[in-house]
C-alpha cells in the first residue's frame, strides 16, 4: 500500500511548540505561569508574551503539561 510523503517524512519534521532546551527556532526563554517550568519558545510566542505583559494581561503561554491539565 502506498504511503503519503507526510507519513514517510514524519520523523524529519521539526518539532513545533515549546521545548525544554534551546533550538534554532526556540531561542527565547519563557516560564510557564502555572507550574514555573522553564521552556524555550519561538520569536512569535515571546512577542505575544511581551505584548500581553505590557498591557497588564496574563501571559498567553502554557506548557504542554499544564495545557493538557486545563483542557480536562
């Protein structure tokens, strides 16, 4: 049975979302406001967090574990 290119290259796709260590894309350190763990995020995520902080809002970032817990 033929496979889709996305299935064949699934392990080659770069990881998306926050990471526990810096990567070429995730270079900016950000703490999860719920659990306090340190994660590294991309430029767009850190820009959203900074903008929210300027406006006095909660940071719109949640680590994967806290995000899963909130959705239950």
